[in-house]
C-alpha cells in the first residue's frame, strides 16, 4: 500500500569518540549521527549511553531534546568523554555521596549545590542516563542559561564550530578551564571523522522482488520490524551476513543499522541491478505523511483504538487532507492531528501518482514529490470533493514565504524563543511568521531590504538556490566545501549570463554538488533559468537533491 518514500540519502554518518567498537544508531531524526568505529561494530546494535546522549542533544526541543546542531553536539560529547574517563559515558561515574563529583557532567556541591539539585530535581532517575540528560535540559533552561547565550555567539562553522562549542561548554557549563584545548581538539576529531565515513560505498544495488519486505534493526526475524519495503523498491546493500537458519541478510543503511532478509536457500527476495538505473535507495520508516483518498466519502473516521470493534469514533479527516502516521498496528495508523486516534491505512495514500491528478507515474519529479509529501515538507494544493480530484500544484509557482516554510518544516519547526524580524510585511498572525523569524535569525534569508521581506512575491530559481546555500552554511554543511575550486562552474551554461551577481557563488555550489534541477531548451541543452520562477515540482526536486547530499 505504501510505495517508495523516505530517502535514506546519507550513505553513512559516523564519528569516532573512543575507538572502542561501540555502535550508536538512531532512526528518528534526519539530522542524527551514528558512532560507528569499526566495520565489525555494524552488527553491534544494543542501545548505548553514547547513542542516547547524542540523540538527546540533536533531537528538537519539541520532542524533548536540546535541538543542538551536529557541531554543538560534538562539542558536548567531547566534554562528557573527558568527564567520564575510566567509565566512558556512564551515568554512575564518580560518587553520589557527599559532595561528588558524580554523573556524566560530574556534578558536585563544590562551589554550589548542583549535585543536590540533581537529586532533588530527578529523585527517581538521577542515576540514569535519561534522568541526567533531562537535568542538563533543566539547568540550561533555568540556572545555566548563560551557556546557551555563549554558544549562540559562535559564528564559525564545521570542525571549528565544534571545537569552539567544546571550549564554551567546558568553561561555562562545566565551570572549568581544565583541558579546554584537549576537549576542543577531541570535538574537532569527532566532527571530522563523521565526514570521513561519508565515503563508505555500497556492495551493490538491488530491487525488491516480493510484495513486502520488512526492515529490522537486527539481522534476525526475532526482532520487530521498523519499516517496510515494497515490490520494486530500490535499496543499496552495504554488508551481507548469514544467520543460523539459512537466511542471508543485507545491511541497507549503516546510518540506521537497518537490515533486510535477502532470501534463503530456496528463494531470493531481491534482484541485483545496475545502480545507475535508478535513484536509490528508498524506504518508508515511521513517521510518514500521506493524503486521505476515498472513492466517494468526504471524510474518514478517526477511532479511539486500531479497530472498528468496540472503538468509538473520536473525529474525522477530510478527503484530500494530509495525515502523519506515527505508529502502525495491523492495517491501522496512529495520528495526533487533527485529532488523536487511529485511521484505517487503506485510505491513506502515500504515492503521488495515486493521489494527485497532476502527477503521473514515470514523470521526472515523481520521486521528489513523494519525498516532500511523505516527509511532511509540502502537501497538496487542495481537493475538489465534487470532482474527486486532488492537486499537488506541480507547475504552480512557489512564493518566497512558502519555500521558507518548507525549510522550516525540514528543520523540525524549532521554537523561535520570542525572536522577531524587522520586516513590515511579516506579522505575528501570519501562518509563515515563525518560519521567516527562524530563517532570518539563522541567516537563511535577509529580505529585499532591512524592512521588506517580499511576502507574496514569486520565488526565482536563483533565490531558491541562495536560500538552500544559506541554509547549508548555517548548519555547518559547507565546512569542507572549497568554493574556489568550483568558482565560475555555472558560467558554462548558455544562460549563465542571467545569473545575478549576488547568486553566482550559490549557483556554482548548486551545480557542483548536484543540487540544481535543470530545464531544457529546444535543442536539449540544460538550462539554469536563474531568474525564472521556481515551480513547486522543481522546488521539491532541489530539496530532494539537497537532502540526498547532506543528510
């Protein structure tokens, strides 16, 4: 029922902290990073303290984490590594008796009462990694706000940003000047090792040949599945491993440590293909977003339980509206908006050609539209209940505020914490207000002038590329990008003379990194069309290309 959706676009994300062979995985946040120190560690999947801490640091505030970027997280991890040497990342490092120090931060009552505050604030779980992470959040929001203030002053990017974050964390949060240089260097090492692991290559590419193929966190049918693949889905295999029952398993994502069964002694569930023949790999993990599609009904029911038996109706969703599935139980999916409950998955379609009347199978932008739809970045333009038609708005032009909202959605809609913007055409009541505030405060957009953003204006293709470039820079993704080596690359296109001076660096970047979505002239030549307006389909394509490279 659910087709190829979520792009596992990062081949492998990894960094080395200890060199101990500890594997750290995450299957929630798209911006998460794995600690994966050896090839043998790929099969070592128990939950680790490192994993929990890193996930907590990078998970958004709305989901209970700190919402740190990768550089900040590496800086904190470096400090915790130094604080817990001997029992790395253990929440019971040190002594809880007397004045301490104790825990992953080595809280103590020397010069204060932080250890006592830990115990009083988290009386039932102060000895656990979960309780101590939540206490870090409590301190940063209440008694240690100066740490966040100083971290937000960092303007560097990449490994330098991680190193500076380590120093500030040590001096402000740890309240120490000891080992600041060593901690900074360790943070840089952690950050750089992440990039080294990006070069890991798959063994081969294959296509699923059975109706459904379950994705599991371990190469065993004894473990629950986390997602499903469907007939025709394309995946890359990074490692093969047999089990004791004659089955062969394939690792499809070193990032998440996801495995699928490739077959047994009598049959095969996949077929090897030429990796250049498809845009791969594709998978549908939870959560995912689909559209309500029915044959005649204007709504579908939302029920209290995942069944029609003894399960009261608690609400409904209209035809053509989106629904984000957080959990599956049989043929039912759990949702939280517009009302909490369960919906029948027969009416939640996730493949664009099955939903939108202006998207056809085999068209250029199908995969891109699937990606932005199922990741809740862009949804349809509306549904006509009388004609039973739903439209994505493939050729409609995107407006400036709409694309900023797409980036804000991708970022996870972080809290703007009372920040404002100087633009006269942006008001707090506007649906895109938080998105523009976030983009402005993170240097993703600047506006036309000091007080005009340009709300309602159509977005040009070079403006879109500039926003993506600014976003990549703000997230530290360009730390190893050499702009001088590709300077003028976009000048090789026949319409490059139309590129605005302010957009040339970003356009060079988009061309060199494979972000650009090209148009064709009457002779089949690729065009940049920099000053032409960006369609919704083109915008979706560039978002998909961007994520494939940087996530």
